[in-house]
């Protein structure tokens, strides 16, 4: 990645993709983040999605 993102930023970009991931391989960082996200409890996953939504709503980009 050219720009340095925090974990939440990377997860946000990963989860907010509209295109299917078939046809492209995930980077090792993306595979690791996906594994960490899946290891969260369901409540923590919901909280992460709310956090990502809040971050998007206040982002200037």
C-alpha cells in the first residue's frame, strides 16, 4: 500500500468493496486481516462494521 492505514482503515476498505474478490488473489496482509476479522466474536464483528461506518461518515475522502 502506498499510504499507511491503520487496521480499521484496511478492514474498512476490504469490507466495503463492491466487486467480488474472485479473479484476484488477496495479499498476505489482506489474508491476515481477514483471518483476524473472522476470529472476532459476532458482536465484535458488528461493532467493527459500525466503527467502519462511522469512520466513513466523517472521512473527507
